[in-house]
C-alpha cells in the first residue's frame, strides 16, 4: 500500500489516480473530506501529518510499504507571513512521516521545489548547493535534510512551476490566468523570472517511475522548455485562442511580494 499525503491537492489528485491505474493500492490522505474520486484501488482517510500521534496511528493501521509526501504549505507568500505554520507543516510534518517510514522500512518520497536554490544561475543540477531566498524554500531545504538523515530508502523530487487542469479546486498559474482572460479581467504576470515549467502528468509519471524502481537520492523532474511565467501564459493564450489583452507583463520588483523569488530556476 502507498500512503499519499496532500491527496486533495493539485498534484495529489493526479498522483492517486495514476497510482491506482498502475495497480497500486492507494491510501489517499488529506485535510477534511475527500475531494478526489474514490475509484477502485483508492481509499481515503483524513490525516493531519503535523500530529505525530495521528501519523503513528494511521501507519500502524495500514502498514504502508511506501509514503509519498505531496502535502505541504506551498504558497511562498503565505509561508513568509505565517512562518510558524509553515515550519510546522513543511518541516515538523515531514519529520513525523519520515521517522515512521524509517521505522516501517517503507520507501519515502518527498516532493520538493526549485525554491531551495537562490536563482542566481539557473539550470541547477542535483548536486548544486542549496541557498533559499525565502522562508518557504528554507522549510523545504530543512525537510530534505531531515529525510536524508532519518530514512535509508528515500527519494526527493525537485520540480518547477507545475501546471495542468485543476481537478480539486486547487488552482495553478495557468488556470488562474485562463479564468482572468475569459472574464477580461486585468492580471499581472512577471516576465523577468525564468523557469522550466512542468506538466503535472509528466511529473506524476516520473514519481511513479521512482517508486517502481525505489530510486534513491535526489532527482530534478521538470519540463525541458524554458519560459518566463509571462511567456508561458502567452503561449497558452495562443494555443487556446484566448484574448490576452487584459494580461500585463511586470517585473518582480513591481509586484512587491512578501517573499522573495529566485530569478532563474
């Protein structure tokens, strides 16, 4: 059985669906009621993974052979403004799950982020030094270090600007901007940050390949094309014949986000 955290999230939906399709028995977990379809091979349990006792109880009950930790507090500005909550969720929660995986001898896979880098150079390899520029990135750096310290059979996936059709109400850049375009509402998108955007189903395919191989170590899984967020949005508009006149390109400095962003990842 594969235990998945964050099953109600954007990536979690696709991950649980693909795991079941590939013959895995899935224990989907998340906050509140299930927002994913409970098809054959998927069962759902509510789990607050920041609660060590809750993690212990669910793992003792179901004895998972693998844990995929997709749950996180993933909005950089929210993490910057609510640092205690971010640390409890992204660091303490990861520690509870990692320790339990080690105790069970289960394979542990953490989904991490390009935001562990400072963005000064771009095109990072798995061996490059980490130097996050915001609190969110720092929590994911600490989470990675905990996993490597406590778990023998672990995999860490770093990915970049994941996009795709949202299925559980959790939006992403393209879904937000598509809605703005269709309503003709003004919206600003940065054009001085550089990313390698990742289609959600490609990311999930990579995660399942890692699970199947019990691949150990750190892996960068992302798209191969290089875009700024604004360029990505304009490409979507072109492909879907959407009116993009309401979308403005701006600099990172103009947006004045609470959390700094790495410029090139």
